[in-house]
């Protein structure tokens, strides 16, 4: 009787095989380095993306409050009547405000203290969007200051020693402190507004006598739809107003809407955001290198196993799918872990940047997580999968011929596609074409340069290494180390190039971070002025200078200041639309602070032309080189300005280099003349405040119309903000450093199997472990030093380009960087090699002999 046939067992699915392989390889430690690199890169990216996303959402949500209305007309003169009439036609509700800096004072009975404030006069109905949050207020206060009172920031009350109900002196007026402001809707964010707020009713502004012909005031008219307005009334107003501004040549008028928004918060965080994006990009680059190296090592370890699977009848397609799914699962796991870490990391950024992020942030959206997952999978599949897919093509004959199965040239094409894909990702991550382009092109070129130089160094080493070990007069361990490198040029080139790329990223970050922080924290010279005084009227000049002399101030800057608008260049009318750059458009539409002097300022350097090179009968002008570049001006051009209705024309005779961080009085345009008596002007002074003298209070008492700006206090506030930014940058820098160390471990560990075979044969031939340890140490130090030197040299070039074109600060060449980088590279390579290869020389001799025989 026949026994019943057993049912045939179905082979496990490819997904199940991939899952089992993933668990096995994870326990064996063969995927940990690879997954760690991906997780760190995704964490760095997601931390920046989550923060940026929440800021963008908050700005969009609060756009109307930041503006103070659905649209705003801003100008440096009272709002033109034509725009007011246009708003009325569209049935829009209007609220006016005027903002300018000035000095607020306490009465003598309350101490007579004074301080710089930002005055804001508002009309009835303010604010149209949002509301003013008050910390404290007298009973019965409404939505805005009433006539006869002021609302102030707590810093004003604390600085002047005032409380609710006390009088405050503002210009020629005495007003009652009615409330302490917690927040106001359209103030802006960050350190764009240094001075604390003093808000008063528009009806009280004239009595203060603070508005003078040359005063710098920003007028704003906020608009929202009124009763009976059409749903698109604001949009129609903005369109018609833009046409009216263009048609009637309304200079100094700009329109702000919910679409354009106000850029203060974004400008405040811009430089920090660029640094954070650069760090995230470098983490992605380092992760790509680490993944490629770890995947190559992974593939080398599995060649024999795949050859056996081919012998047992497994088709190439099934092997390829199994390894592809294994890497997909590994990439998903590592990417998800990176997203979770990035989500927590961005919360640290929010706390570190608390002084800058003054908006209540909404919860994060899902797109940064999707971006992180996309980056992780792109890194793993683009750089990790090409060498692994070669496992499916291993011939069965490799079981008896271990020289077969090397990667084919086709994998280079896949790798090239991966490099191109990563370059595209970097540009997207950068959010800035210049930043992304320099980083992607710089690192791509650096990889080719490092590989080429490493190949040339190996060729040179093969020529100079003696063929006879005994007669060279060189230590045996050094000769063996150099011969090891020269005998494996492929390994040497790969190690030097990968180590150099990792060290390049670290060196670049260190250089930029150090130099930019240094430029931010540049100390003020001991003799530099820390007080600027503006709006000094002609009849106040003599008494003001006597007051300075009486306080012991002898050396100070003293220049006339004239407000003028550029009207023509070489006879052609100046219009913002003729310029392509946004900054040029703004400069063309704004009023300039002009001045005149017969002598070239000692702190300005002439870079083109000559001072006082005007012909008889013409007015010479000296223009700041940055302004000339932005507006396309050159020597010999004729410029015309409108100064209080009077046309003034002159020829550009020189271009000046101005150091705007010098804490000296500087101007875009200087007329080369000792006097211009027919033009209305005020004076500006800059001096070092005597520590013992109470000069600020005396000036405020004698000259209530003056604006005394304490620059040292402002710089301290800016420094506090920058310290927060620096902390955030350094925090993320730690993640990039960790990724760089992963690259070093991967680069050194990628040669582990080859070293194991070589050392096994040497030990079988009687080489002592001490000699092999010396050989290994010398090889690692030499490779690391070469990689470090190359990385330091290229880092100098890339850092100079990024400093000049992206971060825009002066770059100081440091010729010692390549040497320092060589030392650091040697030590890091030796440390990473000791960690990765620590078990190679400790294996039993029997085991090494068996491995040598197996090979």
C-alpha cells in the first residue's frame, strides 16, 4: 500500500526572505553603521525642516496681524491723498500710524532719566487686525491710547522708574502713562526694532514738536474691507494702487499685502537658517559617503553566500529582489528613527531660539517627515543598493574561483545617477541656488580631485618605495606599510578620497562657524563711538558742541545730514522697475542720507577715481562702492538728487569702500564740498560716551528734539540673539560631527576583510603581531595625513566662496589650515582604524591560517 504523498512545501516569499536577512545582518552588525549614517542625516534634515515649516505656518497664520491689516500702504511721507481716495472708493476702512525713534524722559521729580524709544502715533480705530495685549492698565482703558496718554513697553517704565499714572515727557509734551504693553499686532519681530515702544494718539503728535523737516518717519495706512465693500476689494485696491504709484511716480511708497507679508522674522533668522541648512546638507553628503562605503563592504562579505545560492539554483531575480527589499526595509527603519530624533531635536531649536521666535508656533505638518523619509531612502537606494545589486550577478564559479564576481562597470552608471540625484536633493535642501550649487559642485569636484591626487600619490609612492627591504636604511615597519599602500592602489584611492570628503565637511563647518561667529562678535575698537545723535538743528549746533566739550568729549564725528532722493542717472529718470534686483529697486525708491565734506573721511578708502577730482564749476560726488555696484554706477556718471524740492546735480569722481561695522558715521553719497548753504540739513554726531558724565540726560533736557542712540546697548542685544543662534548651530554641528565619525569608521572598516587576509598570510609566514601593529598604525597615519591635508586645502577654497557669495562676510586666509587638518586627519584615521580593526591582530593563528587557506 502506497503511503500518501506529502504536500509540497511552498518556498518562503521574497519579503519573508528579506525580513529574515535583515534580522540576521542586523544581529551580525553588518547594517548598523549604514543605518546609523542614514538616521543621523535624516535627523539633521528633519530638525531644520520641522523648524522652518512651523515658522512658515506661523507667519502665514499671523500675516494679517503682522501687517496690522489686509493691506498696508507704507511711505516715508504722509500717505498720498490719491491713495486715500482710492481706498474710500473701494469702501475700505483705514487706520493711520507714524513710527520714528526719539527720546522719552522722566520728570526731574522722578529722577530725570531718559532712554531711546520707538514712538508710534496711531489714529482712531487702531488696530484693524489683532489686538494690543496689555500687562497692566489704568481702569477704563479702550483698544488704543486716548488723547493725553501714552502706552509703553515695560522696559520704558522700568528704565525711567515710572508706574501707571505717572507723567512721561516726550518732546515738548507731558503725557500720562496709561498702560503697559505686552504685545502689539504689527510691530514686527526679532531685533529689527531695538528700542521699546511708546504709543500715543495721533492727535497728540503735533504738540510734541518731534516731527521736523528732516525727521525719519515711516507712515503706514492699514486697510480692511468696510461695510458694503466687495469681497475682493482689498485685492482690487492693491492692483489699482500699484498702477497709480507707477503712473504718478509716487516715490518712497510701497504696498504690503498678505501675499508679500513682512519679512522681519524671516530676515532675523535668515543667516541662522542658512547655517542650519548647510549643516543638514553636509550631513547628507557625509551619509552618502558612509552608505556607499558600508554597502560596498556589505556586498564583499556576501559574495560567497550569493555564489552558493546560485549553485543551489536560486535565480538572479529572486536574489536581487531579496537584497533590494532588505535594503528598503533597512532604509525605512533608519529613516523613521531619524524622523523621530529630528522631531525631538527641533524642539531644542525652538527653545534655543526662543528670543527670536516671538510667534506662537502651530504644530508641525507631515511634509518634513516625508522629506526626511525621501532623503533616507534616496541615500540608501541611490548609494547603498548599486554595489548590493551586483550580488545577484555573482557567477556560480566563484565557489571555486574567488577572483570572479567583481563589480561591473555598469554599477558606475548607477552610482553616477545616485550622485546626480543627491546633488538635486542638496539644492532643494539648501533653499538657495547659490548655497546648494556651491556645496554640490564643490563636493562633487572635491571627490574627483581627491581621487585623482590620491592615485597620483600612490603612483609616486610605488616609484620611491625600495624593492629591497633590507638595504634601504629605513625601518622595516615603514617599508612594509608603504608597500601595502602601493600594492593596493584601489583601496588606497578609495580610503583617501572617502576620508578626505569626511574631513572636508568637518573642516568646512569649523572654518565657517569660527569665522562667522568671529565676524558677528567683532569687538568694537576702544576709541569707537557708542553714541549717535541725529536731528541736530542748525540753531542748536553751537550749544550742542559746547555741551559735549563741557562733558569732556573732544574727539567725535560731526557731519551734516541731508535727506534726498535720486531722480536721474545720466539724465534718465530713475524708476525701480528698471532694475532687476530687489535691493536695487528699494534703493531707487527710497530717500538717501547724504552729506558733504571738503576732506576725504579718514575711515573711508578710495577704491576708484580720486577725491575732489571735479572740474571747475561742477559738483563732485563720492559714492559707496556697494551702492555703485547695485545701481550700476561708474566713474563719470551724472547723478541728480531732489533735496526738499531743490535739484542738485553732480558727477561721480570716486568710489569709496565703507566698513559699515566700524561704528563710525558713514554715507552712501558724499558731496565733495565744504558748504552747501542753500540745502536744508541737520547734523549727526557720533562720540564715545564719558562713563562718569550723565551726558544723555543733559542732552535730553536741553534738546528734547534730538535722538540719542546708545549703540552699545543695541549691540549687546544683538549679541544675545546671536549667542542663541550660535548655540543652535553648534548643537546641530554635533550631529554632523557624529556623521563624520561614521564616515571615518566606514572608510577604515571597508578594508577590514582585505587586511584580515593579508595579515593572516603574514602571520603564517612568521611576522610578529608587534610588527603588523606598527605597519597598520603607519598606514593609517599616512593615509589620514594625506586625506587631511587635501581636505584642509579644498576647505579653504569652499569656505572662501561660501563666505563671499552666501554668508557675505570678509574671509581671512589661514595658510596653516591644511597642516592642522593633516594632523587631525592622521589622528582621527588612526583612532577610527584602532576601533574598526582592533580584532584583526587578536585572532588565533589557527583561525588566520584557515582563512588564508580558504582564500
